[in-house]
C-alpha cells in the first residue's frame, strides 16, 4: 500500500512552452543561418564583416531571449510534443554549413588587401596583352630540367594603354618561354587601365585571392563533405531527435550555447580584421570549426 501511494505521488513530467519560446527559438536559428549564409556568400568581401557580425549578434540576443521566455513560459504537464520536421532539417544543415563557414573564414584576406582589390577591380583590373617597347636589361636564361621548355627572365619597358593615355612602365623579371622577348613583341600582364595612380601595380602574375566560398577554389573540395554530413544528420535527426533539445534545460543548452559563444570569440579577430593574416588568428578561425558539431553533440548526448 505504501508503495502504491509513493508511485501515485511520483511527479509527472512537465515542460514550458509559449508563443514567445517558439518565436525567439526560431528567430535565433534563422539569425544564425543568416550569419552563416552571409559568410559563405561573401556579403562582406573583406573585414570588418558587418552583415555577418550583425546576424550573429542577433542570434545571440534571440538565444538569450529564448532562455528568458522559456523560464517564464507556463508549465504544461506531460511529455513535450515531438514537433514537426522543420527543426531537424534546419539543424541538420546549419551545423555542417556553419563548420564550412568557420573554415572558409580562416582564409579571409586582410582589410588592406580587400580594399586594394576592390579599387583595382573597379578600375578594370585584369590580364591584358601589351606591347614591349624595349628591353631594360639583358635576358637571363633560367636553369630548368632538360625535358622542360627554356625560359628567360628580362626587365622590360612596356607600353600600357591606360584610359588617360598610354604609359611606358618598366616591369622587372618578366618571364618568357623558348625565346627572349624583343621590341615590338606582345606579352601578357595584369594591370588596371582606369587606375589613375602613377604607382598602379603592373604584374606578370597578378591574380588576386578571392573571399567567401563563392570566390575560392575550395568550393568543390569543401562542399562535398558538407553535403554528405547534411544528408547524414538529416536522416539521424528525422529518425530520432531527443525531445529535450526543443525545450530549454540548463544542463543541456547552457553548455551548448557556451561552446557556440567560444566559437564566435575565436572568430572575432577575423570578423573585426585584427591581424587576419597572422598565424594565431588563422589557427583560432580553424579551431572554431569544431564548435558547431561539438555543441550539437553535447545537446544530443545530454538531452
């Protein structure tokens, strides 16, 4: 009899939910998705990354609002509803895409380089065929393997067709194959025809490094693991997503949010443009790649 009374007195499970918890929770997820999307698309071509930082800050604010709303929401008796599949899809793809965004930010260019690239591209920067006016030094034959073409390094005076009139510019160490260059011959260089600056760069190989996944050569290499991970997580989360992930629990969500905040802190120097090309900043950006998956793993295991 005593055992029956104890069993009857056992407290039934409860959960807290309201319209505010739904709104703030989805707002946090969608803001985070916006930050990831902006980073991958390269909305801010170089630091400071204003759009990405704003969306990430908004996600943090909404996450805090979700915690507050969850603590104040009315209590319901019973198991929390399983909900639809929308959350599973969003989380399954947001985690690998966020990992890719963190990885890509590790290759972010310095603000000075970005501003220079923007200025040159606006002035028509690209590869052009120009005329050799004369040689500015004796051609130096390069040493190469016997089965490869002969090449020469030569200082050349080139005639460049700038928008404000032709200019003669001396370019050191130009590379030619088979035969040394001669006056009147054509050669390819990179320059900006509409750049009025007298010291505008003229380079033999002046290709400039892009920013964002859309602007890098790493797209195929990095996208395939993301597609695989997204498909795998979608199947796993649709099959079984712990109910505890949907409703705030300090033991589940506070450590997970702390891991995500650590990732944002690791990315902060890159986002603000502080020593972007230095080794510590790049290493910190690459370390942040671990945080989205680690946060999901903690929430899954502890929910």
